[in-house]
């Protein structure tokens, strides 16, 4: 009898799951044992699951994502070079916590320090890099905060390059996701280091603390963190099914908990959502009447790709509407928005985009302008 009941339960669950997918119904996001968390699609920026994403928290060693971002951007802009050998000060050498084990008063290749920072989460590597770029860690922190402001991380303040607990050192799950997107998109070669599973320096091999790299080949980063104040934290990212998702999990109670929570969020996103690119700048979307120009119509396009994240199987249900200036009069510039596109699903707007002329359009000659002026007068 017990076997029959168990088999019936299994059938019922399978039937329920089939009905969910058949009806394209997205279940509520899973419950995560974390104080704060976020799941979003990197391209569209759409948040798929969230809790307390604007609450200010201590990020622990997730801080080092900004440290590495500043270094990557400085390399790109030529402020420092991969040929540099970094002097290891007493301040860097004595850094507490996780370490790369660099030796005092030696010189270390900058790439070794970057790997020590990213893979081993070395506090000594973080301070050495900060001092090399800015002269002191305090000066480097000012640069970190400038980058945070530039990236739109509105609720972030850095007090050090490592993630040590400080009242003036905080960020949010949303801001960590913003930084994650910037790191992935702006510095892909640098970001590739986050996928490396181990690094040896000074005869000491250490594994990447992001254990998700061993669980799922789709995962290619990003960074763990842990302090007593922050709990166990993890920002993670994966690419699957033509979609990149970013998860941020903060304030869990163990290393395993942050890994399991991140995996749960990512699995949920990949299972129930899909990413679509609706429009790109190289494609005409529509043509609109233009007055007082030699041309009769103007081609309208978007300046940036339009991405949406939708429940799987709902692409055909998207509704597109446009709101365009009723009278477009030459001259018009490519930089001037002439209207908007709104993309909605089930009556809810999920994305909007401005429409621009495909090219600059000059005024017509006197007679064409005069004729169109008369037509416009009657049209009014």
C-alpha cells in the first residue's frame, strides 16, 4: 500500500510539473536562506528574484571585485602595465586574513598579484596592488569610490581594498550586480581569471574559493566573501541557453549555504526564463512621415540593442507599441529621439526604448518647405 501511495505522489508531482511548463507558468522564486539576494539577467537587467537588494551590508571579500576592476581598467588605460613588478611593502606583507604569501621587500609580477587577488582572495595582494597604482591604500580607496559612483552604485562606500569590516565600508546586492555586469562586459579578458580553479605562488597552491566552479561548467565566476559581520557571501555568474545570469547571495551561515543558495537561484532562472534580443541598431524598425525635407519618410531605429527576459514560451505573447511625434519636421539629428517603443507582456511594460533617425536629415529647399508648410497648416 505504501509503495502505491508513493508512486501516486510521484505521478502527481510529474503531472503538476508538466502542467506548469505546458501553461508557461513561472512559479514563485525559491526561498533562499540568506539575508539578501538577487538574481538578474545580465543583458536586460531584469531582476528575477530578490530580497533586500538595496539594504546596505558589509561585502567582505566581494570588495575585491572592485579592487580588480580598478586594476583592470588602469591596465586598459595604460596607467600601469603587465610588465610592472610590484614592490611588497611591510603594510601589504602584514595583511591579516586570506593571503597569497608574498614576501616583504620583494618584487612580484603584477599578473601574479592579480591572480592572488582573484583566485586566492589575498589581502596582501590587494594592498600591494592598491599601493602600486595609487601610492597608498587610502588613495586607492578614493579611486574605488569614484568608480562606484561612475558605475551607478548609489549605495556603496569603500573604506579599504580588501573587505575588512568598517562602518564606512558597505554596499548592496543591487550594486554588486551592477559591478558584476561591468566587470564581465568591460573587461572580459580580466574576468576570465575568475574561472581559474587554482593558483600557486611561493610554493603554496590554493584553490579558488568559489566551489561552484567545480559543480557546473556553465559557471565562470565570480567572488566569495566571509567575515563575522557579513556572513558567507557569493556573487556568481553563469552562461547557459544563450543567457547570462548573475546571482548575489549575502549573509548566509556557511560556505555550503552560499553555494547551494546561488545554485538554486541560477537553476530557477535558467529553467523558467529565456532571453531575447528584439531590436539592434543596424535594423530599421519603422518609417515615419517627415515634413520640409527632400525625403518623404525617415527611418527609425534604436541606438542600443533591446533585450528582454521573459517566461519560457511567451515570446509570441509580447506586445509592441510605439509613441512617435505626430509631426516630424526637418532638420533632424541622429541624436534626437523622435519617439519610443514599449514592450509589454500581460499588460505590464517590461522594456522601453527610444527611437532615433537612422541618419541626419537636412531641410529641403524653399519650394518644398513652403509646400509642406501649407499642407501642415491644413493638417492642423
